[in-house]
């Protein structure tokens, strides 16, 4: 089995996580720029972070045979801080770098006027730089936030098929699929999606134009929940080809629109018995 995690924040994870991910079959990933948990107070703090996403993290991942890519953006939460407004001005130079395969995470946190401005401006950058866009939907009032997201994407003029609307659930998936955008789901304990719920959504809505990620970060999260979901798909009657579509070919198709995916010479997926590797057990 080969796995491409299309949304994971490895800056917040350890080298042990990289080792476990490689053993579980993860061969490629995309790390979106996001809120680190501590407010940043200057543009320079963002550029230091962006530099690590395109330099240090690919090196760390490469030590375990994992191909690392990034998305770059001013995240919705910090778009509300006037000290961060200048980040929009430095984004173009990062969007041209190798390994940067989308603009993201963009979208909504609290659905403010400042977020509206940053969202629209960064969709325009995605069009200008011929990149896909990764859109974050709010944790609060998700249905209204998703509806507003679909409207802003339509108004921007970007091709819907170049947009993934992420962190969806049972309530929001249909509207996103109907809009023509890709549907993203985060398998994340307690606050987002679980493997059983994800499998039921795949049964109802199908495996096309779907990205399933772990979104593992500094919170209570697990970078191996992609593998757990893939195993549950197989146990629930999905075929090996279905699993390969969801966990490899779909992310390759979406981020491949950037023209900057680097997947040459990737080793085949790992195979193992039982769950000892997944959970670190003996």
C-alpha cells in the first residue's frame, strides 16, 4: 500500500513520526502553512517559517524516504492580525519555489472582513501563479462557513477543480461536491472525522475527487490515521484499487495540477502484519 497524506503539519511532529509513517506506507505528503498555536508578531517570523517548509522539512522527510511538498499562505486566523498583513506581499516569491504545490491554507476561521480580504487576495494569487488552492473551513459554524467559501471561490474565477475545500463532514460534503471543488476530510481525533465516519461517507459519495488526510499537528492527532482509514476501507469491502485512488492517485491528480510534484523514484509502499507499527506496540 502506498499513501500520500495531502495535509499534515510535520513541523509539529517528531522524527519518530516520520519513521512510523514510512513503515506504514506513507511515501509522500503535503505540509500546508498554518497557525502554529502562538501568535506571530511580524512578517519576518512568517518568512522564517516558510523557509523551513521549503528547506528543512523536505530534508527531514527525505531521510525516511518520504517526499515532502508544501503549500504557502497567510492562514485565516492570523489574517485578522494587522501585524501580519504584509505577509501577502511576500507570498509571490515563495509560490514560485520548487515543491510549493498550492496556495494554502486559506479560507475562514471566524468569517471576518479581514478574512474575506485575505481569502480573495490569495485566490487571485493562485490564479496568477497557476497553482491549486487548499481551503480551510471554520471549526465553528462550519455549514455557513462552507456555504460562504463556495460563494467566494465562484466569485474569484478560479476553476473549481483547482480547489480543495478541507475539513468537511457529513453536513458539508454534498454542497462542495456539487460545486465542482474537491472534497477534503481530516481524520482527526475528537474534533473532525473518524475512520468509520469517513468510510461511510465514501460509501455514500464515492471515491472520486476526494482527499483524505490526517491533518496531524501540535494538537491531539495521529499521523497514521490515513493508514487506519485505508485498512478499514479494505475491511469494509472497498478494493485495493479504491484505496489506491483515495490515498495516492487522488492527491497526485489534485496537486499535480501545480506541475511541481516530485514523485520520481519513490519506493513501493511498505507491507507489514497487524497493527504493531501503526500504534508503536510490540
